[in-house]
C-alpha cells in the first residue's frame, strides 16, 4: 500500500498520522512548524480502516491518556544521515526523562554540534512517537518545539510521575 494518512482528534488538537507501505513516516500536529504540504500525506484514510493507521492512532491516544509509555510501531523517518542519528538517540530517551541538546551533540560529534542537533530535533517527522519533546535547553528550559511550547509542556507534564510517587525510592 502506498502513502496514506488519517487525522485524529486529541486534547492537543488534530494530529495527522502518515504511513508509507508498512511503516509510520509522519506524525504532525495541526499548524506545526515545518509541516509538509498536505498533498504529500497521500490518500486520506480517516474514515476508511487502515490497520497500521488504526494501530498508530490507538497507541497515540493511549499515550495521551496516560496508559502507554512505549510505542510499538514500525517507523521509517526520512532524513539525512545526521538527522537519522539524532532521531535514533531520541528513541532511547526513557519515558519521563529529559536530555539536553548538548547531551545529544556529545554523542553525535561534540558539544559544538548543539545547534545542528536542535535543527535535526526540530525536523523530526514523527513527533511524540520519536520523543523530541524530551529534549530541553542546557539549563532545563523548554526551548523550541515544532508543535508549539504549550504542547511540549503538556507532553512533559503527562510524563511526570504522580505527586505521591515523587521522591519515593523503589
């Protein structure tokens, strides 16, 4: 099957999930930065059941409802070799944790790469599922997010442990 998409409604606004063949290739918030042309999303399957898009939609809704921490979907983000290396690192940031752009830069070529890392993070085509929202500034500040800082705050808040678990040692 070729490129296709579905639009789902979430508490964070409409989300478009794009698949190509047997993999998810895009997850985009409505009106986000670096949003590809809608014509590149392929056939609209919003009302026609597509197993991969249904699975991706279900998993995204489960995550946003606080019932899922890890996604189990075939992903195929399209980008440069450098972007792909950065996105691979993003996939290893655990639920509820954050890293800095500098931390990623050290792993892909040195601290001087932080700006290039920021550009790669901002170009992530599979937002939320490839958790670019877990990257923060060196001082812990919330710096840019293609989906907008209010959504980044909401996603990070979703991943915070419940107050009764704060400080508890397991």
